[in-house]
């Protein structure tokens, strides 16, 4: 709230409201921020999220085939990992708080697909199969739930900061899915410890 009235009457009204007197009124101007935020987010989305792929690759004619392959991969990753949604939330945080964070990581996910197998139900139906999707994932980090090193500037966290992250609440089913996704990434002992944690949560 923008307070421009510093008169004695305004001070008394503020004290009366704090004491519980709801009959007093203060002279306040409430700034209308949300339309400006939405307009700025719309502009940024047109600048950064309107192309397909979002981050096109340019190359000399001798490397044109490689550039097209990278473009195809980036377009597929942006759709599968929902980059546009995360970027819009990221832009909105920046306009509202002047501070925003985005996690970019390589991720593997189990995905259900169908394959053609003539021996499965006489070839009338596709055979369900689980495959591993891999790609670049963007995740907007909620600034009310983000932990980062306060000793350095936010723009230098990736270079000078000692820690950065967030807390994510997961259900038991999601925790089990996460533990299963760690196969091949962590030792069996660590996976067993996570399984015991899940059992204790279930109790």
C-alpha cells in the first residue's frame, strides 16, 4: 500500500484500527499491480516462447543437418517437459518479486508406450510397453519454497553459491516411483534406506 497521508488524523486512525476500532477509515491508495504484471508476462511470452522450437539453432550450411537434429530434439523436449508453462511461471515471479529461479536438469522418466507385436492378442491391439524418456527439464522454483546461499547475489548462485534447492512434498506413491527411478543412479544400499523411509512413512 502506498501511504501518502502523514497527517495527525491519519496517524490516529491507524492506531484506532490496530486497537480494533473498525469504524475508522484510513486514506490509502492501493496500487493495481496485477494487470501490469500480466501485461509484462504476455510481452515476455511473445518474445521468448512464441517460436518452435523455443531456442532455435543456427549453423553454417555444412552443419545444417546437425542443426535440424538439435532443433527436433529441443522441440520434443519443450513439449514433453512443458517448458512454456514453467517459463511463464518463471516470468511471473520475476515481475512480481524481482527475484525468480528456474531449475534446468537432465531427467529420465518411465513412459508408457505401445508397440506393434503380431503375437499379442492376434495383432488387434498394441502391446503396452514401458520405455525411458530422457531430456532437458525446466522447473520453476517457488520463491517461498526455495533455499539458496544468501551470502552471494542471486545471479551468482550457480557460480559462487554453495547450495540451492527446494523442498517438495510427495505422496507415498510418488515416493515409490521416485525410488524406482533411481535404479542405476545410486547404490543398492541407498535405495534400501529410501525404501525403509517409505515403510516408516506408511506406518
